[in-house]
C-alpha cells in the first residue's frame, strides 16, 4: 500500500521551480514555455510520448542543456549557467551509463571521490548503498558481469551515493522485462520513501507513472497539458489528449444541448440515446464537446436496462480474455466501437455473452467526463 | 549448403587464396635456398639468415626503422586521438566539414605528393629558421606522423561514435570536471582503439618506402629503402630471409592479438551467462 500512502502525503516545500522555460534546437522548439513546481519529497513523473520534450526538460535540470529562455531554481537557487558537476542533483540514465572498466564498488564510489571525501567515509557510504540495493555480494564485479536488473540497481546506488537534493531518473525501468519492472517500481518507491529524496522521473509508460508517482505532468509537443495526482489524472482528465494517453477510454463527440448548473445533456451522432452528465461544465450551448467514459464504467448486458439516457444497443465484434478481466468490443448501430471491460468474477468466462450477440450498453450519469479540447 | 558445395565455389576459393599467398610462400621457400641465385634451387640451408645478422647495413636500417616507427606512431596516436575526439564530440562548429575533409585527405593522397610536399616544407623551413637542420630520422618521423595520424583519427572517431555518450555525462553529473572525465572515463574505455591505432601507425611507418625516400637524409636509411635499393642491384637471397622474418613477425602479432581478443570475449560471455543464470534463481 506504499503507493497509496505516497499519493496522500502532502508536500509543500518547493525544491524545483521551473519558470517559463523554453528550449529551441535551431527552428525546433523542444520545450515551449513550461512552468512547474516540484515539492520536497515528491516522486514526480514527466509523462509523454517520444519527442514531447520530457527528456529535454530533465536534461536542463541536470545541466546537459541550457534553456533558451526562462529560469530553473533548485532549493531557491538559480542554477542557470552552472555546469552539471556543480549542481546539487544527480541523474540515473536510461542506459544506466555504468563505467565498464570499474567494479560495482568503484562505480558507486566515483562521485564521492570527486567530492574529496576521506577514504573511510567513502567506504562507509559505498557499503550503505550496496546494502540499500542488496548488491553486497557483487561489489567486486564489473558491470558486464551483472544482469540487467542488477545493473539498474548499481546505477541507482551510484546516483544516490552523493545524497543529492533531487534525483533525476530518465526512463529508469525501460530496459527491464515486464515482471522485473513491476517489482522494481515498488522497490524504487520504497527507497524513495526511505531516503526522502525528491525523485523526478521521465517515462512514456502511463502505468508506471500511475503506480509510482505522487504527481504526474502529462506533456505533449513541448507543453504541459495537465499536472495532477494519478487518481485525478485518470478520473478527471482536462482534455481528450490526457484521457486517451492515460489509460484507455471511449470518446463520444457531440454537441452541448442543455447547459444547466447541475447537469448537462449532449447529442452525439455516435450513440442513439441522449448523453446525460450529472454535473455542470464550463462550456456554451451548441459547442462541440467530447464525452469520455472509461471501459470499466460501462455496463454490458443482454437485457435492456431501465434507463433512457447513456444507453445503446450493439453487436459484440471482439472479445479479449486477459485473465483477470475480459474486454468486449461492442459495435453500436452508428458504427462506433465501444470498449467494455468486465472483471471475471467466476471461473466461467462470461459464457452468456459471445461473438455476434446483440447486447445493451449503458453507463451512469456520474461516470463520464466532458472535455472541451 | 552442407556437403554439396559446388565445384565452382571451391575452385574460386582455392584460386583466390593462391593468388594472395603463393608469392609469399615462394619467398619463404627460397629464403632457405642454398644457391646464390634466387631462382635456382640447389638445396636447403639457413646460411642467408646468418649472413643477414652480420650485415651492419641492414641491422642499422632496421634500428632506424624501428625508432622512426615507435616515435611517429606515438606522436600520430596523440594527435589522432585529439582530432578524433574533436570530430566525435564537439558537435557542429564552423569549419567542421573542412576539418573532416582535411583530416581524411592523407588517406587518399598519393604518397609521392605527400612525400614531395613535406620535402619542400622541410627545405624551406631549414632556409628560413634553420630547423630542421638537414634531413634524417627526425624528418622521417615527422613525415610519418602526419600521414599515419589520419588513420588513427578515423579509428578513434569511430570508436567514440559507438561509445555511449551518457557514460561521460554520468561522470560529469557525479562531479568530475571535463579533463577528469577524459582521463578517468573516456581514455580507459577507448584504450583498445588507441592501441589498435598505434599498432596500425607503427606498421604503416615500418613499411613505408615512398615518403621515407623523400624525407630521409644521407645517414638515415630505413629498412624498406635498403630492401628496395639492394633489389635494384639484383635480388639477394638475404632479402628473402629478411622478408620471411618480417612475415613471421606480422603473422605472430596478428595471431596473438586474435587469440587475446577471443579469450577476452569468451570470458565476458561466460560472466554474462553466469549473471543471467543467477538472476533466474532469485
């Protein structure tokens, strides 16, 4: 339950302040006017597809790139113009970037040696780090004599050895296989909580961001689209982009019909019934809006439900069995394909619904989100 | 393919190898010929090898060649490493294309032109500032450094291009200054390429005839120059013996390097397999 605990902790002391940062490479704008504040002790994720500027932003914090304009403050100090070796942050690289000609021990000690710490102190800290990542037995090995998971832990230990104010992680788990990745996600969160270091992580994997982070910033085309905790990001996306990027979603395009303070209705050609949403939204009547419904919030059945809104009939065109859940692809009469997930509560695979069946789908008025962009 | 290798392929293979190695094989066989005349076989003997080691002319030339090769390879390696570093790490800068063109020009420049232009330079410099005073070992060394440096630069540049740049960034990130990063991280990682570059420069200097002929002085004759001039006066079996020794040294060096690299690779594979197996257990 570590992740839930992490999500509910409140953090208020800002450690990184990014102010109006722009980064251009020639004519290409990689980061376009990003401002954000990351608080002490957070596990903050920058999430986005490739080329969205998340890695460039991280590299600007580390000092490998200089912003074209804007400022970055760490612990209140403007770090513009400081070289990477002068900044109070450390980075863990996607490729791990271990020094191949040094042993595990020497890799971890490298940063401490640069600080000119006494030998006894270096030895003590290296031992601490080895214990933290449970690699004591491998201290004398070279990186090429380690497995992928072990290398990942050496890279983590090396970047934490100097006790940085902030640890930057560039796709820290992308080189691991799925099973190991899931285990390592939780390990990383544990270590982060134990040391109370601020982690800033770049990832393209929304599940990873969701599992690990206290807050997530979704980026696209060099801009931040939404910053929120994972729960809010999933349940209250502010745009089609976030809704679609963060988990899977059914999106109905329609026109706002009735616009009241406590409910709205929407007419969409993609669904035969009216769409009824039980909360007000900030939009004008007649405006084009999109209604996002998560697949697990849609009900599926052979009998017509006793409702008149948010309901339609269709044909099951595909079933994906995933063990814990099954996903039904229902093609509505409008041609719109709706994705419905159902937990497999019994051992019998939902035998009552199968391919080519005519089914009803519906969802509750409070289950959907309306986005305007 | 299996056993059905075609007759054509086998013939092609045989002819190809014959084309490459029959001349060298003949040379080795005739170096053990007892006869004065190179082309007439009259019995097995090692007397030309004994005579070779009593010929001061050849021994002196070998010593000159060796000194020139060691010094010029060392200079070329240092300069070539710096040039390769600039090409691989400095990104785009004004004049990069010109620099890269000029760096690789000696690779394709006819040796006669390289030699002649260096000779003119040395003569002009001597008249202007008195350095270098005459031509000898030092001028050959300088000349060899200039044209072998290009080869070293290419080797270093391609090694650096393969190297993960984030390893250097990690060292910077951990607090090492750029000079420290170069000596503590980059240099050890590219050291095999540096050794390879040095060896290449060394062998190229050792067997260069043209550039050395232009830039040598009266008291500095290299081994290829001695071989060439004595062959012009009539082939002596002594030269066959010398050539056989050179082939032997070259072949041994290559075999040794190959064996060493294969052993290293095998060790690394074994270690990696062991690490993977260990992880399976956990």
